[in-house]
C-alpha cells in the first residue's frame, strides 16, 4: 500500500468503527425498552409520598350501592386523558359484575395537557344540576372532540334544558370549585389520572378489569 492510499483507509476504518458503535447501541436500546408480552408497560407517576384519599362528600357523583358498608371505588379522572378513557370500559365491566359496589367520581382535569379537560369537568357538573351527570359522563368519554358546540349538542340529545346548561357552562359556574378540588387532590399526593382508591389499595394509571377485581378482593 502506498502512502497516498493510507488516508482513505483511515477514513473507511473510522466509518466502520462509528457504524459498529451505532448498531451496538441500537441493539442494547431495543433489548431494554420493550416490556415482556402479557404485562403492562409501566405507567410513569411522579415520585413522592403515597396518594391519600380525601374525605368523600355528599355532593360527589356516585353510583351503585348506597349501603354504608359497601366497598367503595373512588376514581380521580380526566374526561380527556387517554388512560382514563382506556380504563372506562374496564370500570364499567367491574361495576356490572358487582352491583353492591359504591362508585364515586372525582374530577381531576389535567388542563396543562388539554385545555378542554376543564370544560369537560364543568359540563359534567352542569349536567349534574339537572340530574344527568352519568349520562353526560358517558357522552364525554365517547366524544371525539370537546367544544362548547359539541357539549350543547350533547345537552340537547340528553334532554337537558339547553339554556340552563349553556348559561352554567359559559359563565364558568363551577370553574373555581374544580380548581379547588385539584388543589385538594394534589395536597393529598394525587398527581396522576386516573387514580383509583379501593379500600386501602391505590391504582395509578391505566387499570384493567383484572386489576380492579384484584384490588376489590384485597379490600374485602
């Protein structure tokens, strides 16, 4: 090999070393990033003290058994969050299997992720004024988009008084109450949606029907 060919050889050798390093890193990343089949990916939740259930209030929307001795599921959730939406069919399945369960809803809109979250929570409370919280709850979870117009359409379809509902919504009647509830939740170390309290069990993030059944079993 003559001297004029050596620089080209060094360039090729350098490129080979860089390529080998990239391939090695890619293999390592892929081998450590995927979870095993049949298990759930870890839901990232802020580190810190364990969540604590705030007192349940008479005005909190509830369904199922009203027996004081019934096991209670309390869900803190956001109508617009993907994990909350994914959990709803699971929750409904478990409630249909256990009519003796007392289920309580608490608003926990994550407005920084989606501004329509606060609007959705207000819509639920405005519908509750007319005795249609759960009907609006279901409509909100099924909605593709949440806007003033879509909410007014839902109110009409649910048979609500449209003027009363619209006034409640556009005047932000319940905005301060919802913001106060967010502060209460965070003061009790609730920082993710959904968060489920079942007896002394706490589930943060997406919950399957099996997860909820297991927590109910431990709570009995």
